[in-house]
């Protein structure tokens, strides 16, 4: 078997956080960023400036000679956009955790290129440790997408649509839900005229611990200890906070059951 | 007003994570660690080895000449232990987020020395950015405890018992509860034969972001976007996971309400 032809030229469709981080990473690795597409001209131009690509606001002007068309837009728009693309010789892949590979089935070479990480526009992320989940309609496409991911990260895995959806759900549990808890804590502290900055080092350390510890080793606090007195005190403090109280009771009860039953 | 006499000699009562980290930090700053107490000889000896202090398993042998007696034990045992201490000239202080200053009222010089951080025995923590919450029964004691904290950290604040309890509750929201979510994610992934290691970089980055972003800026995901299709898909994936499903519904609904009402 011959070594697959490496991906050298990329069109990025989308201009959000994932599109921006990946486009910049491709550029840094010496790939040719051919075009970047967004229906909003200012967004296309901003990403074009960062990557030296041509900005594009209409898919009719798509360059059809690229090796890869990477679709990084809202999950619910991927299939529809892919069906508006012209016939392409290159690979068409999306970056979504939750969208089936089959959403791109109209394209001969189709795949998934999903980085399991949270991206924000003005914050650099070290891609080297980010898991890239790869799936494709054929082996050659899988090899070429994996080869591209391996230029960015040491963690590249073949992951089926079904497993990727499970990973995406787990990512919601460990990213979106903790972020909501941070938001509740901020709201609560500000009501008490306390500064959320006091919690930032704790939040960061809580996350950093997970690089080397398992959650059940790291768990502490009143519910972990089964300390009813502390739990009741906290519930009293939350009497005027029904939203936080509901979460407090549900999660504390789960922690107590986990470690004391 | 004269400058308060700085704390130079310390007896640490307790041998848990907080006691260990603080005792070692005092030692590094050149303070005299006089004794470390634990009712369990092996624990007292382990911490004594690390700090050069004398190990102590009986409070009757307490050296009564130290500047500070730092009580770092389970919240519900602090008051009772403090009442078994002999009369002391030095300061008696505890490290608890949830225990009232008044628990130590029997001692003439009493205070609170609460580091708002999560400590694990085998993991170093940079104390320099850890907020220390100080409270005391008199101004001189407050000044001396603040002076000691300032040797360890650039963030030293006077915090009343009432405010400290609110901070402690917020700390539970951003530490214990996310850690429970990590645990649920690990359990779920292992049932699907997926490796929790895949999530570790995401967890760490989610926490690291909070050093420079606010939670509502950082929030993403299906509930943030109000993406009903993705939310329903996740709920389907959780049909055989009642514990996670209950949390999923409660938190997702709260996120949807936060950003879409």
C-alpha cells in the first residue's frame, strides 16, 4: 500500500472559534490556506487577515482544487451547507462532536476532524495534547485526515460517530456544566458583595488536578465527608437562591450516595 | 501604634492536606515548626519528618511557648479540640472555611487563617496566588495572622465568619460539584469503553480559562445555543443513566433559561 497523499491545501468553511484556531494552526504548520468562508464579510476578512487566505462570502466562488474543505459551523447547519457545495475532488470534513459522518455522505471523500477541546477566540491553546477524533468514509481519507491531525497533536484517534457522540456528551458534563456552576458562584458572590476573583485560583487548580488525579481521589468537601451539619448550613445560606439550592441538593445527595453507600 | 510582634514559632494541630501544605510552607519561610500533632502516631511522624518538628500524639505534651497554634482538622472537631487545649499565651487559629471564629472564643488570642484553595497531599500548590481569609478576635491578632499569610501569598483579606461561610459555599460549587461531574463523566465513558484520559486536557483548559475570562463569556454548547436537537440526542444517550440524566436536565434547563430568557 502506498503512503497516502498528504493534505497540503485547505479551505476553511466557518469563522468561529474552532475554525479560527485550526486555520491558524494549519498556517503555522506550513499548509496552504486557500480560502476562508463566512457569510458575514467582516468575519471572513478577519480570519483571512490572520491566515493569508482569500476571504469568501459566497460558496459559488469556492476554489475547487483544495485537498480539504473543513466545515466548522453550527452543528445544525452542516448537512445543509454540505449539500450546497459543488462536486469536489478533495476531502469534505466537519469538526463537530455531535454530527454524524453521514451528514456529508453526498461527497465522495468525507470525514470528521473533531478536536476535543474548548476554544475561545483570544486565548491560545496548546494543540499538542488535544485529542483529535478522526472518522472517514474510506481508509485513504481516514489516513490523510489522521496525518493532518498528527501534524498538530500527538493524540490522534479513530472514533466512530457513535463513540464521538458519547465523548461529546461527556465533554458537556465536564465543560459546559462546570462553567454554569462557575456562573452561579459568581452571581451568588456578587449578591453578597464578594469578588469572584477570589475563586479563580481554586477553579484553575481544580481543573489542573485532573491531569494527574482521578476524580474520586480528588473529591473533598461536606458531601464527600457525609457532614450533615455543613450540608444543612449551606442549604440555609441558599434559602433565597432556589436555582442554586436545587442543584446543591441534587449533587450533594449524589456525592453522599457515591461515597457512603 | 507599634508594629505587631511577628509570628515566628508554630505548632500545627492536624496532619491532613491543609496542615501538611501550610506546615511545609512555614518551614520554607524559615519559621520554627515546634510540634505537629495527630492522634495517629504515623501521621504525626510523617509530617514531623517533612518539617523537622517534634511529632505529638497527646495534647498534654503540648509546648505552650509557641506564637501560633494552628488547628487544621475536621470542621466538626475544631471546637471540641480547642476546649481541650491548655491556657495558651500564643494565638489559637483554625483553617476552616465553615467554622465560626467563635468556636475558639475560650482562647484569649483567637483567629481564622483560611486558605481558599484545594490541597492534595502529593501535589504542590503555588501559594503565592492563593487567597488567605483572615479573621481574629482582636486587631493585634488579625495583624499578626495577616503578616504571616503575607509571607506566603500576595492575596490576604480580612473576611468575617459570615462572608467566609459564603465563600466556602461558593468553593463547593466550583470545586466539589465539578469534581462530581468529572466522576460521572469518567463512569459514563468507562461504561462505553472510552478512556477518561481523552477528557483531561479539556477539563484543565476549562478551569484555566477562568483565570482570564468570566463564566458567561466562556459558556458554549447545546444549552447555551438553545439547540433542542442536540439536547434531545444527549438525553437519549442517557436513557440508562438516571443519575446523570437528572443532572443533565436540571443544568441544561438552567443554562437555557440563563441565556435565552
